[in-house]
C-alpha cells in the first residue's frame, strides 16, 4: 500500500511540475505580448490613450485574469512543496523500517 501511495504521489508531482512549466511559458508569452504592445504604441500616445479608454472593461477583465493565473500558479507551487514533503516523509518512514 505504501509503495502504491508513493507512486501515486510521484505521478501527481510529475504532473504538477509539468503544469508549473506550462504556467511559466504562459507568463513569458504574456510578458512578450506586453513588450510588443508597449513598443507598438510608443510613438502613438494619444491613440493608445483612446484605445485604452475604449477597451477599459476588457482591460479590467484581462487584469483580473492575470491575477487569477498568478493565484493558480502560486497554488501549484504550494501543492508541489506539500507533495515533496509527503514523499520525503514516506521515504524516511520506509528507511526507518528496514
């Protein structure tokens, strides 16, 4: 039972580590998009202001989407640390029994 439980935890840890890498890729892509947007509107200040005002509701939604993504990412980091602690605890218990 212990070995099966340990295997399940390791599979779950692998899944969350892949998910973490995907989130990091997504954040990097969002950062690149923001840089491109700033560079495009660099010399079009008035147009940028008008566009930002016109799309204000959508900009708020994008902002909250980004904050939610950061929250989920932080939650994944917490789950990864807890899974590592559980696996370490199982490893310590198994070596003590031998």
